[in-house]
């Protein structure tokens, strides 16, 4: 547990499912004020249940619909968070999408959709949070949800890999720019995690087996394991950490092909 997160306000984008949801529930356990951003009206039931769960665990929560690709929606998100809870301390840019297409067939529409959600959406979240922190003299923390694909090339997912590679240098650049203001900006690079984005792939035993072969620790990660890294990065325990990509991947980026002395 991280006592300094008690009473802090955190916005998490794309928080109705998967990693974002696990982060929201974990910040709730830390007794933070959690602003759950969700995308689709279909996610209202889920977010209502999350609000109840967070309140039961001692935190506080509201949900705010919004599309991270829209400037006005991100501005509204910050406005609603600060109106409700008085301030903002932590911004987690988590919303992301992917789709599999051989690169020579990838439409401009699909390219733009992934880049605008995964990269531009995270930029807008960073920009608006930074603007708020600077105007209110807050030494806040920003966490961007990257991926092992900020390092590992990924055929058929060129738009996704490009977006995550972009997040790496965006995070480092902003970290450098705002370090003098003591605003910390880091990212997390999850490996293969058990969330809806992977549901179809992991339901197919052959594909699941293929993924497991890439993970030296031998299991697919749980979203709670990523949430555990997010609360640490947001807390004072990480007070001297900025510009970091924290990799949480069961060893996926350790060149598993070289295991057992091969190569
Ligand atoms: P997910 O599909 O459960 O979560 C993505 C969330 O983003 C959904 O709730 C969706 O409604 C929301 N979203 C999509 N477009 C949006 C928009 N325009 N505005 C607001 N929200 C929007 O999948 P998961 O795994 O929880 O993904 C979360 C993040 O973690 C993503 O950035 C993803 O790239 C990243 N990640 C996931 C990995 C995994 O294996 N699950 C591995 C590496 C990174």
C-alpha cells in the first residue's frame, strides 16, 4: 500500500475494462479519488459497478464518458475531475486499440484511427494534465500505457508498434521538459496481459501456446500485475523516477529465443 495516494485524484482513460479497470480498482484500494474515463455508453453498467467497488474499498470515484481523440473530451475530463475532487494529481493515459492487418493492405483510415487513439490521445492527456499541473503548481505524475512493442517490432501491427514507439520518445521528451517543475512522466510497457484486447487470441489454444513460448516466466500476465506497477510509479516511492519505461512482461523483451544457451 502507498499511504501518500490516499486522497489524491487520478484520471484513468479507457478504464472500463482490462488494465485501466485494474488500475482504477487498485487506486481505489489506495483510497484515491478515481476518475474512470470510459468510451462507450455500453460500458456504463461496468463503470457503475466499479464506482461501488471503489467506494467500498475506501476510495471515491466518478465516471466520465469521453473519446481520447477529441480535445474537448479530454478538457472536459480534467474539468469534471477537478470540479468533483478539487484537484488533479495523477494522469494515466491508458486507452488504446489495435487491429491486425498486413502492412501493405493497411488503410489510411485504420492507420489514423490507431495513431489518433494510442499516440495523439495520450499526447492530449499529457498536454492537458501538464497545463493543469503548471497552472496550479502541482508536482503531479503522468503515466502513459505503452507496450513491449515500443521495443519489439510487430508485423501486421505496424500502426500499433509505431504508436507505442512514439509514446516512448514522447514520454522521455516530456519528462526532460518538465523535470525542473518536478512533474514526473513515465510509461509502463506491459507484455501479454489477460484483457479483452487479447480475448480472441487467448481463446484459441494454438495462438495462446504461441504467445506462451515468448514469455520466459511461462504465464500470461494479469491486469492487476500492471496496476501494481502503476501505483508504485504514481507514489512518492518513485519520487526520483522520471522518463522511465517500466517493463512488466514476464521476460518477453529478454530475447526468449536465446533461452537455454541457444544462439
Ligand atoms: P482493453 O481493450 O480492455 O482496454 C482498452 C480500453 O480503451 C477500452 O476500455 C476501450 O473502451 C478504451 N478506448 C478505446 N478507444 C478509446 C477512445 N477513443 N477514447 C477512450 N477510451 C477508448 O485492453 P487493455 O489490454 O486493457 O489495454 C489498455 C492499454 O494497455 C492499451 O493502451 C494497450 O495498448 C496496452 N497494452 C495492453 C497489453 C495487453 O496484452 N493487454 C500489452 C501491452 C500494452
